[in-house]
C-alpha cells in the first residue's frame, strides 16, 4: 500500500502513514527534514529507529489524568493536528512509561 502524504507534512518532519487494515493498525514513518527535528535528535541520541507506540483512545483528558497519577509515567506533552489518514483532526498525548514513549490519539471529528 502506498504511504499517505500531503497535508500530513510537518515543519521538521515528513509523515508517511501506511495503513494495515487487515490488522487494524498503521505504521507511521517520520523522516526528518533537518537537524532541528526532534525525530532526528532522538535517533542520533539513542541510535534506534523505534520512537514510540501509539494507541487510539476515546478521551485524552481521562488518559492524561490516569497516567499523571502513575509514578512510572512522565508527561511529555500534547499536540493538535489534522491528519487525513486518521479521519481529520486529532489530539495526541505523549507519556514516557518505564522508558518507552507512548502516544495516545483521540480523533476529533
């Protein structure tokens, strides 16, 4: 399947989304555009290709509250964007949980 690009371009990264509908999941590939990219700096610092795991969720606020009370979780931030492959507007929430970054995605359509 071809990747979905277009309005999914970020300032410092190009986002390619590969849907795997038979498995109810997708693969995101972030390609850094320059050395100011957080993706570029993460890969350079940790020398790994896997940045985070992502999960759909119903309510970002409830998920943030849940993990804010978890001593193993560190809040990293939120982001609002429009990604057509996800159906339009989305809110994202990032936590590092025991060293692994997790992204929670709430569709806002």
